[in-house]
C-alpha cells in the first residue's frame, strides 16, 4: 500500500475519533457510536495484512468472501474486485487487505 493511501486511512480514523470525542463532550454519544468506532479501528488494523479468504458469492463486479475466522451472515465481508482474478465459490484465496470500513474489508489478489 502506498504512503498516500496509508495517510488517507489514518486521516479517516482521526476524523472518526474526533467525531466520537465531540459527541462525548456534547453528551450525545451512544453505544452504536462507540461500537462503530471500535469496529472501524479493528478493521483498519487489518489493512496491509494478507489473509486467507473463502469466496462466498459474486455481486455486481465484486467477489464477496470472508476470512477463515469469520462466519457467513454474522461477521463482516471481504470485497474483492472481479477484475483481479477468477475466483471459484467455496475455495480459499490469499488476499491482501487494502482498505476497510466499520464492518467490511477490501482486498485484492
């Protein structure tokens, strides 16, 4: 991952933390905000990682899968652009994680 992309992810995390801190000061933070922030932090920590992903399905131009540690329909998903490779349903692939949201990871073969 390039330095510029790392900076963008870091800036997004700082904005999320700042937003959460402002809500705490204003007294309007709720459990969902805290959960979202924790999930985003954990997901962003996985950027740069290389993970084993099982392909579950194809939606539009993306393969949808999950890490070897995640359960279908419970945990977040890993989205992989279809243009990267041809992936078979149910098979495991090595995927480099490039970006993250609160609940999903974005990777490439």
